[in-house]
């Protein structure tokens, strides 16, 4: 029967229970729903109930002017110490509405005001597109988007102010990254959204002057919109505070309460979350690699096992995304030419300022999403062999 109009496009039948084989495999967004089973298991201990009269004030329960819950700050510091992924000693903390808000706050805080020429903002291709999009959207006289770091390697003059985004592990390719530019006029924003044991080995605690983390990829609660920055310099910290005050008067107190409850569970059961998370991403990566190894048209990024201080052994790669490359000369537009027609929804390379020969596929959505992606990919690869 035809899909009934009330069912979404992937289901049909009178009660929408029949899965349609025409449904595309949607591997587009980085929504980390792979962690949902952990939270279902811990439904009770992670639940939050807020009465109507509770936490109504702008500042209820918080220290003057900072808008942050000191209890939540303590939980975050304890979690970093437990995981060993960041050194928080001597660092100040600011919360943001997701790390998205903190990215621009960081640019504002690191750029000199009223400069002779705007601070140049750069990233290494392939990079997370929000760095460029936010910088251009705010259209400030203090900073402007400059593009790829490679253009400026070994060419930075002391009179030029630069801010380099360093994303480690990187979105989309999962590599651990170091800064490319050097010199006294270069500052870095270290985006560690994925520097957690589910996505990467943790070789050592990160210890840069400005680091950004997000609850979205740690616990999977992307919809709660909560991130934090660790900041060494007092003046930079003060500028962050000013930005947060004028931009939003701090993060929702309800969100802070939810984050507190979730981190409370992690401090008790974190090992279980990281083991489950890592096992899931690693298994997905292995399954996809197995399918792709039979292909001559597609390849995946190469990632190597590394020693993880968290698991205290060598851990196999477990990236959040597959960075697929179309190997054949004629497949310049990998997504349009191959994946889309094969029923796979992904993100083209140009989104990350790379060639369209690349496509990013998300490996962190629900198990059903991943299983369907794998099935679609198997079909594509087997068709390749029929054509040969
Ligand atoms: N940085 C990177 C590298 C990301 O991939 C993302 C989300 N995909 C973000 C920052 C923003 O995440 P959020 O605003 O949910 O914290």
C-alpha cells in the first residue's frame, strides 16, 4: 500500500509500522543519539523535576554576575580530572548556550578592540563551517574571516593578529590536531567538542589557554544547549563575561540544573558511559570499514590505534564521522553522483571548505540510522562489483 499521509516518509501501513525500503539512510547531522540507550538505562537517576516556583530569578542560587552554578562548575572540573582529558588547574570557567555561543564569544574575547586592521580568523581545511559562518555573520570591524591556515604557515608577521581554530579531534575527519600558525601575535581557540573517550584515544590532558567543550557530544544532550570554556587569562575571561552578559545574561538556569543532574550520573557511572560510547563508535567504524574495503570507488580516512590514558591501553579508532572520498577521477561530486542516488544523505565536502570529492557521514545517530546506512552502503558497493 502507498504511504498513508500521516506516516513519515520512511514508514507506511495503517499504523505506520512498515518500514519502506525506499527510505533514504540519513547520515547528515551530528546528532549524538547513539548515547540514548545509556540514558534509558539510567532514566531514574538522570531525571529532573522542576516545580513551577523553582529557580525563577535571574540570579537565583548563583554567585554575583557570573550566571554560573558553582556546583556545576565543580562537577565539570571533577569530570575532567576523572577522564584526564583537560587540565583545569588555574583555569577560569564560562558557560555558554552550547559551544556555538562560546565560539564567537572566544573570538570577541581574543580580538583587540579598535585595531589598525581586523584580527584574521583562520582554520585548517576541512573545518567545522560554523567558525567561518559565525565570523562573517557578526561582521565586526575587529575581526574577519581569513580562510585556510596553510596560506599563512611560516608567513605570520608580528604586526598581524591571528586567531586559529584548532579542532581536536577534528570535525569531519576525526584527526587529533595541533596549531599550524606560530608567533606572539597568534592565539588559538581549541575546540575539544570530541575530546572524550567515545570518539578518540586521550593521549594526554589538554592544557591550552582557551579550550571549549560541549555537553552535546559528551552526554548526547545536544538539545539542552550547554557548553563551557576553560580560560587561563583573567582579561580574556572578563571579556567572555561581558559577552555573555550582553548576549544572553548567561545560560538558562533550567539547563544548568539538567546538566548538573546528568554530570552527577557521569561522576558515578562515567566508565560505563565511555565504555558503551567507545564500543558503539568503534564497532560502527569497523563495520563500515569492512564494507568499504571491498570498494574501489570509495575510501575512508585512515586512522590509527593509539594509546589512551583513559582506557590505559591501545584503543582502536572510533570517530564520530566517516570522511568518505570518491577515488575515481570522474566522481568529482561524490555526493551528487553516487551517494544521493544510492539513497544516502550526507554532507558534501564543500560544506567543510574541502573538495566535493569528499562527503561526511555521521556515525553517531541512532542504531537504526546506522544499520540502514550500512545496508545502503553494502548495496552501493555490491553494485560496483556487478558493473565491473
Ligand atoms: N564544535 C564542533 C567541532 C562541532 O562539531 C559542533 C557541533 N556539531 C560544535 C562545536 C557546536 O556544538 P554545540 O553548540 O551543540 O555545543
